[in-house]
C-alpha cells in the first residue's frame, strides 16, 4: 500500500508528458490565416483537488499545455489558438491543511490544420 501511495505521489508532482509528434503543435493567441482549416475545439488540463496540491504551478501549466497539444495532434491539428486559460484554486488536501492553493490549470482553444 505504501509503495502504491509513493508511486502516486511521485507522478502527481510531474507534468503530463508530451506525446510523440505533439511537439509539432504550435500554441498561439491570434487566429491563423485563411489557409488553415478549422478542426474543432479542445480543452487541456492538469491537476485536481488531490494531486494539484502536490504539483508545482509550473508543472500544472506545462501539463495542461502538453495535454492540449496531445489532443490537437490526435485530431490531426498542428496549431491551437488559445481561447481561455484558467488556474483553479480549490480546497486541497495538501499537507493535510485543507488550505486553498492552486490545484489545477485548464486551457481551451480552437484546433487548426495549417500548411507548413
């Protein structure tokens, strides 16, 4: 049981990994040109009320961005236009304090396929 908890705690601290190929996806804040095809919208996230308290803010943001890129790549996209970026602060079991700290990051965007 202790081994399982230790494994969970270690993975909870790290950012979601970037899948092979998803490193090609660009995240932008402005709409791409007319030569790009709209594929749909997506949401990427990292963290929750339990694991977020054990994950650095930097890893929460990186993990959410990696999740967004992974999903865009799976849809066949290579460009994401970021629409919203939210950091959630919820009650956390972090160190048993029940305190409020950043526990998750959620990004949403539109996916496009653009010529390179």
